[in-house]
C-alpha cells in the first residue's frame, strides 16, 4: 500500500508558474514598483526566487486562490491593504505566512494580531528581510515534503501492489541507469541555460550561475550542494518531483556527489535523525508500511544531533492537519555498497550542523511508527538496508541485469522509460541519440525499429511505417555496400599479378552485426502502458 508520499507530476512549468520551487513570494503594496524597492526585490528573490507584485487587492486575491494546494505562499503586504485582504485569504492552505510591512506598527498590530499566519508587523526593511530569511529556512524543511516510494511485501492486494512495487523498482533502475550514463558538455550547457531562464532577473542567482560555470569542479560539489543557491534548490526539487529530463541533465553532478560520499563514507555505524512535519494523510500511509521497504527519492539530509533535528518540529498553531515526526535511523556503512552516506560537515557551507547525507534511492526498512513518551512527536524508526536484503534481492538483481554492466547509453535509458510507460520521454531520448550518431553507425537501423515500435504503441501507425521503412532502407544500403566491397576483393584476386599492375589492396568492409546496447531487452514483449 502507499506509493509516493508526494504526487508526481511532470514538472516542466515556466518561471511564472511553480518552476523549481513550491514557494511563491507575493508583495501587495501600492508602491511596489517604486525605484527604491528594486534592491529589496533582489534581496527577496535571493530567498524565494518566484516573486509576484500586486497593487490591486482583487487581482492579488484571485492569483492566490488559483494557486495549487501543493504551492506555498509567503506574503508581504502594506498595513492598509493588509487589513482588507488578510481576512479573505488567511484560511487558504497555500498561504503559510504573512508579514505586514508598514509605517505605523502600533495601529496595524491591532488588526494583525487576530490572525495566526501574520508572523510579524515590521517597519524596518532590513528586519523584514532578515525575518523572512530566518523563517524560510524552517519553512523549507516543514513545507517541502519527502518523496517516498514503498516496496510492499507479502500482500495480496493485487494489481495496486504491483503498481506500487513497480514504481519503487523502476526508480531504482532509473537512477542506476542515469548514474552510468556518460554526461556531455551539451547536457551541462542545456542545464545552465534552463537555470538562467528560470532565474532571469534574479541577480543573486545569476551571479551564482556565472561562478558555477567558471569555478565548478567535482571536488567542490558538496560545497555547492550545501550552499544556499540555485544548485541545491533545483537539484532537490527535480529529484523530489521526479522530473526525469532535469535529473538526466543533473546526472553528472549527482555522480560527483556519489563519489564524494563514497570517498568520505562513514567508517562506523551511526544513529542519525531528521525532523519533519508531514500531513496526517502521509503519517497514516507510513503507519501502514511497517516492516516494508522505503526508498527516499531525493538526497536525504540527517543529523547526528537529535536536538538539531528537533529544531524542525515546530508545527504552526493553525496547522490542524500537520504532525511532527522525528526519523530515527540506524545506518551501517558495511551495507551501503552502491548508495553511500557520509558526514559532510567538513565540506559544507554550514559545518556546525553535523549533517549526514544519504544518496537518492537509499533503501530503508521502516521498523515502527510510534508516539514518543511525552506524546508530542511521532518517532519513525528505520534501518538502512542493502539491495541484497532477501525480499528485494531477486527483483532488483533481475531488473539491473537488464541494464548490463558498465556504461549505459541513451537507448538503454529510452528502453527503461518505455518499460515505465513514459513513451514520450522514451521517444525523446531515442531521437536525441539519433542526432548524436554518425550516419553510418550500425545502431541507427535498430533505433529506427525502436521508434517504429514506439509509434505503433502510441497509435501513430503512419509514423511507425515510416520509421520501419527507414530501417529497411538503411539495411539495404549496408548490404549493397558489403556486396560492392566483396566484388572489389574478388576483382583484386582475379587481376594479373604483374609489377606494372597491382591494384591497391581493398580491405573488405566487415558485415557488422548491429550492436544492441541494450541486448537484454531484445525479444522482450514491451509493455503497452507501463507497470
């Protein structure tokens, strides 16, 4: 039972939509376009990139009401307009905090103190920015939910369980495939351009991007990961939301983190903690998963200090649907062979936080979910597991054997996505590989056949026929080329062997058996709609 704790959507929104952050900062004030506010906007966007400004209450109210309940709105409002809009938007789930920025603190506190989501009434700009920055550090831990897949054992729940387990296994397979897929400068440039578009106008992040392009090296990846910048925000968001193409573009940096974690792998067993606020629905789902396997889809940050972890357990007074949970995890480095974990404090921007970082796809056994002794916090006890746990070994070994060993390629990735039922993405990576191959590569005809079969499954039979025709034409062309080479060889053998006429030796072109980078998929019946 229970699959991903967070709903999975294709996360390809533009910069005015949810983008790389679930947070949106809204500023409602008659004077938000004034020249002296431009520097303030830049400082605010260094905290929350997506900033929307309004001068009209009705337009602002409409925009907030149209936000998804998965989004989180932080609001700055003037005293006069605040007294008008706050009563109407205060109960909306997506609104998490409101800051009244005004000239008359005493007068505005009279109405603002009636609303729990109003965090402060402030007259000094520097205080406003500092307060939002401090609060947002907690908000990110509280409001950005974990993305978890569950592997259910010994259940008779039928197809629903198969679907759940399929998602669990295929995410493991996908990460393994991507981490063995060589990255290119083209991929990195595409990633940078995408980030530049998302953070357009955000001078703080554009400076970070310029520095990243100039100074990044694999040994600095943990410093970049722990730094408050586009890198951390973007990477964790695309992993948590399973934005496959962005994970594809980030794969070189995920591999760099994996190598660093392996280099600094913990030498002894650790007990680590993570404070989190989750919904009651999420807690209920976890309670049903005791003795099951859990895979965390993003990087999983924990601390050896339970008090440090408990900082993130403050539930807002008005949040009736939220519960504080403390993950308590026992981790033995001897079993972390493919997905290492390490203390990254010495390589972090925040060395005092005793941070232990786990790789995406790390597998844990959920042992228990119980309230602590004072009945205030739910304690979720888990144990780090290896992929050789008897309940998992058979299925994971079989699926990973289908990838083969060594380096993967775009066709392998396309085949994995095809089996996941993501046909559009599979076509995207087959086509991407077509553009990268030389015109005489023997893999071309196989890719044409793949694209033909894929088009047939999507119901585009005309396109399917065209791809198959291209495959046959290329095979015929190669056969003719082979025949010409054989004739040239025979002519050379039959020619008079005189010193005056000895033709240059013609090396026959070998008849190359098309190389199937994913031979293990050959002949298999591919699914029509995924698991």
